[in-house]
């Protein structure tokens, strides 16, 4: 490890933290609206407008965090950007196609005639699902170092399904907070179904990842690391159990008009994503490209990083500020869409 007292040592760490923060915030914020987009395919026509209204002020700005994360990768770690984007060319193209499709569908459904609107709703759902599956598939390939044997491709595809299920859990949890009545009841059922698939997926990935990578196995199961890291799966299991308990009681509670604890499934899902991200970051550190290129090898020159840091220090607080402001202004239950 380079001397961390020198810019060449600490600057790559700073940019790794910024990139990690951007990706984590993106996964949580855009994750719930991607999950809601997937759920749009299971909703009644009368419910779709309320669902779209609940993410209307946020969904486009949520993607800013993805732009920030990819921008940091491109400018601060240009060598890794070339390797990663080259290895993930097709799934990246699929993700962008999904994001474009859902963006176009979101705007066109507003002005579409009644007989065309269902097609744009389906397009929004399909774009959301394609983006979610692509992101999970890319994550799976990253974990296995971009190996493309049959077992590695199947593993990456499974992670794609698990991430989509996690996004659905976030989306259903979001609807529990933002809606009322019959849609809120359905959101509780959707969250219950997604909860178990997400829990199974995380458990399966947690077992499979060390088996597919000897380096990750050694990091997790060496003593004393095994004991120091034990709280991560234990807290994750606790959050899943808490969500299951709350979701089992929510239908009867909501029938009485009691909105208490409706925030728990969403908050627990966010906690699960944070813990999973922490575990993944520990597994991969200090590699940008697993077992091939660490963050110091991939980093740009210290002078360039200092110049970029000025921009990051200027832009990041602004992104955080308008994100907090938007959620503060549009806090509360979603209302019916009205197009003037």
C-alpha cells in the first residue's frame, strides 16, 4: 500500500469513497423507483397514475448519482474505466437502453391517448426491469473478475434477479410510505413476496461469492476477520425478520387506518442494501478490477486528481443539498396526477 501521507496515496482513497457513496445512494434512490416501475406491470390501471405520481418529483434527479459515480470512475480511475466498460459493454448498453426507454415512456404516457397509454406503461415497466437486471448482471461479473465460464455467467444472472427483487422490495416499501387505501394494501403484499426472494438471494450470493473467489474466501473466513465481520449477516437477518413481522401485521393495521410502522419495510430494505454494499466493498478492496488492478494502479496522476477534487468538493454538496430539498418539499402522501 502506498504512503497515505502523500497525495498519491490518499487521493485515490478519497475518490474511491466518493464513487462508493455515489453508487450506494444511486442504488437506494433509483432502486426504489426502478422497483416501482417493475411493479407497475402488476397494478390496476387506476393505481398506475398514483404510483407514477409518487416518484414524479424524484426519479430523474435520482439518476444524477449514477452520473457522478461513472464520472468519478472515468476521470479519477481512467485505466479501470477502460477495462470495466470494455468488459461490460453489452450489459451497459442494455442498462442505458432500459433507462432511455423508461424515460421516454414516463414523458409520453402523460400526453398519450387512452388507447396508447397502456403501451407506455408497459414500456416503463420493461425499461425498469431491463435496467435492474443489467445492473445486477454487471455486479455479478465484477465480483467474479469478469470471468465468463458457464458457472460465472449463471452466477451473474442470478445476482441480476436478486437485485431486481431487492429493487421491488424498495419500491413496495416506498409505496407503503407514499400511498393509502387499496394500493397501500397491495404494496404490503408485494413487499412480503419480494422480501423472501431478496433474503434468499442475499443468502445464496453470500455463500456462493466466497466459493467462486478464493481471495474473498480468505478475507472473510480468516481469523479474526470471521468474528469481526459476523455482525453484518446477523444484523441483515435481524432486519429481514423485523420486516417480515411488520408486514405480517400491516394489512390488519391498515384496515383500521393506522399508519404506524409503514416506514419500517423501506428503512429495513435500505439498511440491508447498506450492509450488503459494505460487505461487497470489504470483499473487493483494494481492487478496482478484482485481482487485476488496484485503486492506486488505476488512479490518474496526483496533479489531475487534485484538480478533479476541486470540482467534486464544489458539486457534491450541491447534489446533496438539492436532493434533501426535493425530498423535504415533496414529503407526504402522493396525490392523483393532474395534467394541465
